[in-house]
């Protein structure tokens, strides 16, 4: 159900900008009628993630040290995609760069807003299967580790708090729900992945 916007924007001022984000401070009237400020972060790329599953029911995680958190993080392959470009082509590029994998089959699983109280960042998460292996070519800022493990173990890592990245948590739990509803079957080993439409 669509509702009218109860917020009024009086003015907007750019505070900071770089090639990835822009921060604006808006003078607003809030839904109660009071004046105030609202800081909004605009993301210049889509957040894209892929859950690759091979014919033995294994998936691939990427490990890296995340600078803002000062912590090491295990995640599904993910990255930024140009707004206006084909998001599927962008995540195919990211998957190949980070893992060396090429997938012959893709399905969009989730469309998410990652932190909608302060940003407009949009995320898309895909399921990828029919995999071919190749050589990874990560960007210079990425010191990555690649781990192949059973899909169900990766899901268990979410439940135990070992995986905390939002795209990874949402994507893996969504895949778990597909398995639970028998909309995705992974007989190990299997000749192919079956995904009901």
C-alpha cells in the first residue's frame, strides 16, 4: 500500500563526495511538523552479491579484512555495480574477478535496501550455478582468500554468527528458505541444481 510522503525537504547541501558516495545534509520538516536536519548518504553503485553453487552442493566464500570494521569477514562474492549498467553483467564480472568462477545459470533472489534510515543503497543478490572454474583477478585493494565449503555449512556460519555481512546473511538465509520449502534441491553429489520457478 503506497502512502503519501509525510516529510518535507526545505533545502539540501552537499557535505562530502568521493567516487563511491555523497553525503548531503537536508533541512527538513519531519512528520510531526517540526523542523530538523537529515543526513543522507547516496551510494553511486549498486551493491551486488552472488551465491554460487556447484554440482556437489558446495558454495564459495570470499574472506577479506574490512577496513571500516577493523575485522576479518567471510562473505559471499560481492561488489559494486555501475548504476544504469546491466546488474547481471556487473555481478558476473565481480564473481569472475573475485573467484575466477563463471556461471551459466543465474536467478535474482533478493532486492534489498541495506540501511534505509540513512542511505539509498540498493542491493541485488543472485543465485549462480552451472559453474566453470578459472583464475581470479581481484582489484588492487582486495587481498582475498577463497573458500569452497558445503552450502549448508555456509548457512550454519550465519546461524552461529561467523558470517555477519548483510548481503551474505540475507542471501544465505533466503537460500535456506528455498531449501526448506523444497524450491531448491541439492542432492550431493548432483549432476545439476534444480530450482523451481
